[in-house]
C-alpha cells in the first residue's frame, strides 16, 4: 500500500519511475530562459520602452538574471534533485515526491 497520493487526482494508484534521468537537463533548459544574458536583453527592451537608458536596463537584467539562477539552483539542489519520480496510474500525470 502506497502512502503517496497523486497531487492531481488524489489517487493512491501510483508507480515509481526512473528517478535519475527524468530532469537531468533541467538546468540547461532553465539557463536558456533566465540566464543573465537573456535577462539583460529583456532589461534593455523594457528600458527602451520606458525611456530609460538601455545600459541601465541591461545592468538590472544581469543582476536579476544572476539572482534567479542562483536561487533556482539552490532550490533545485535542495529540494528537487533528491525527489523521487512517480506516475499516476489513474490520470497518467507524472509528478515528483520529495524525500
């Protein structure tokens, strides 16, 4: 009997899947979205529309992007990297369960 329930349908019919490879490239995907470079470009665009110097927007974007990467890396390593991967046998939704 499993004490783990599906967070989507609250079913207790779940099966553990391969925990090691499910999100191995998580950080690479995250880096493409919120990297300091991407955030600098976004900051430049916002600054231009707001009538502020693009250099200021790029600087703010780099700082925000760096903070987001550090915080997300910390959260991933602390909580999600040790999580076990499951799939619900009723609704077929995959989910992670932190140890």
